[in-house]
């Protein structure tokens, strides 16, 4: 049987006077949604809160119950931010992906490759006049429906400050894929929005890129069993050293007088092989390999089997892994809340690659199209080669698609370009293929 607490045991409980601390009273309960952490709870203490009663520190009070609310929480000073919990309260900024500087990239690298943006303001005669291009009534109704939906999605993305992926999905799924399902486009055009890289060899080379190559004849391979050092006294007087073999006397060339062209080669750029010496053709400042967000071209199944063999031989599909999209004529470079200048640079390089593909079938006088976007701002560009064979980019329109009329005009322009690509562009390609020999293999 347990004995009752005596007066002596009760007196053993000392009441220690601690310094008074401010804390929340029972009537001050912080809302969970607003103060979800300790820092917020502490900041919710009103400035005029009454101090709590002295805290009881039990030492030998075996039967005394201490109410949990009598313990106060120590205040956290500015040094609390140095702790792990404090660091978690701070918002970490997203790191910026390393990219080439757009201004230097355009003024130096693109110009050296013969690619110019906003240097020519007149479209060539081969470019269609989109304003005069007639659109069928069924396609016009489809454009109106798509434009209304696209405008609503862009307004929502702009209000939420969505990133590049959301804007790219809106343009790909809502606009281009739905336009491609139109009856006149379904079997002719191919729209790809998988962001696949193109072949690097399609890019134009910079004029300042000098690839030095020196091909040496194959070295003479001599077995050590048949090579014997000859007596130095019998060596030719004008040769520093010589060897005798079954093939005769072989003289070692002097190394004091190196050929002049060896002095121009840097050791870091030489790659040695078993048969020749050549310089490396890698350029750290080369143009970026295109990887457009959306690409529109001609469907592989729209060509005849004999033409398909020719296309496979010429590699008219720009992708590193062929997907059955030939002769692209429209690409998208979409950005989120920054980077319209960079999107224009990327689109210009991709357009130059499209024009170089047209050179394979002698259709280099035609044009290519691109769309550069930064959030709701959409720009349409037409690309061509001038008389000096330079790649020119001419702006044909700018829209802010959060406006309903602007969204309708943009979607209408895309529909007209697809209509041009499925008729005029496709017929020109077919005529060029008919005049070419068939390739098998």
C-alpha cells in the first residue's frame, strides 16, 4: 500500500522564480493556415501580451502534475536563421541554365556563319502573301474555335506566370496538332512537338573556322628482326644516322630543320592515328545545334515508295533519329517569361538548316518560317537567302495572344502557312524529286 505524501515531501517541491517570458495566452490561438511553423507562431505574440506566471521546476514532486501549458518556448533571435530549420524558411532561388550570351552570339557567331536577323525588311517574291491567301470556310470555323480556346489558355498561363513547358504545350496541343487534323493536312503534314535534336552537320559553318588538316603518307613498318644498326663510320657523311634492312639502306631524317608547316600547328589540336596526322575540327564556339520545340514538315507516307528511297538517301529528315518528317518549313522556339532575343537566334539557325535541306533538291530559292515566343508575345519570321547567299530573317507579324483578336490572327496565320505547305510547297518538292535519279539502298 502506497503511503500518502507527507508535508516534508510536499515542501521538497521548490518554486524557482525564473525571468518572465512573453508567450501566447490561451485566448491567442494562431490560425493553422497562416502560422504553420514555429517562427510564425512566435511572431504572432502580441506586443502587449501579459507575462505568464512563474514556472514551477519539479525536483522531487513524485505525485505533482505539471500542466503542459506552463512551459514557455524560448524566443528565437536572428541567429536562428543560421540553423537548419531557419535556412529552410528562406526561399531558394532557381539556378539559371548556362547559355551563350544572346548579343555576342548574334553579332559575332551568327554573322560569321552568314545568318542575319532584322537586317533585311522585305520578304522575297517566293514568300506567299498571307493576307491575300484564301482560306476555306471549314478551316475558318476551325480557326475561330482554336483561337478562342488558345486565348483562354494563354490568359491563364500569363496570370499564373507559367514557364516554358506550359507555353510550348499550349501551342503544340491546342493549335498545331488540332490544325494538322484538318482533312486537307492530315495525310500530308507531320507535326512534331517532342523537342528532338537535329543533325549537327546541317548547321552553316562559320567563315572564321579554319580546319587545318595535314595528311601524312603511311609510315614504313619495319620489323625489328630485320633492322640492324649500321656502323656509324659507314654512314653517309650528310646524314646523321642510317639503318640497313632487307629493303636497303634507310636514312633517318634530321630533326633540326622542321618543315615550316609544322610550326603553324598547335600540339593541342593534333590527333595522332596509325596512318595519318590530322587536326581536330571541334569548335567550342560553334553554333548551337537546333532542337526546336515544334517542327512542321511533310509526312513520310505522303511520298511514293521510289521517292521515299531518295529521301532516305538524301537524309531530308533533319532529326538525328529519323521520325519520318521531311523538308521542315515551320519551327517554333518557345520561351517562358524571358528570352525572346535568344528564341530569335535559335529560330534563325534552325531556319538556315531548313534552307540547306532544300538545297539537296535544288529548291534553295524557297522560304522557311519560324515562330519565336516569349510568354504571350508571338513573332512570325520568314527566312530566305539573298543574292549573296546570306541567310536573312524578316519579321512578318507580332501578336499578344492574350487578346482575342490577336490570338485569332495568329492562329489564322498558322493555318495559312500549313495550307501553303500542303499545296505550293509540297508540289514544288515533288517536281524537284521527279527530276532527280532514283536512289536505291
